[in-house]
């Protein structure tokens, strides 16, 4: 099983989409988020169907309640 790691996304939807496209192209369906999401919209994007993630919050995650 292959996994992908995301770190320090900081609301960069453009680069996140590039990484998700890479994961889809290579049939990667699991990954880790290593903090600094900042925006609940990032979690919505990461939470798309078919992608299993484990999330560790970082030091710059904004409203942690909204991220969950």
C-alpha cells in the first residue's frame, strides 16, 4: 500500500490539488496530514470520498473546532 504525506498546506489549494491529482494518478488512497491546515475548506478537499487520512494538527491550524 502506498501513502502520501501532506504538510504545511497553509491554504494553498492549488498545490494541494496537484498533490491530490498525483495521488489519484498513482492509485494512492491513504495518507497523513502533518499539520498547518489553517482553513476548514482544506479539510473538505482532503475529505473527498475514497481518500483515507490520518491528521495531526500543527502549530498553525486556525480554528481547530471547525477543522473537525
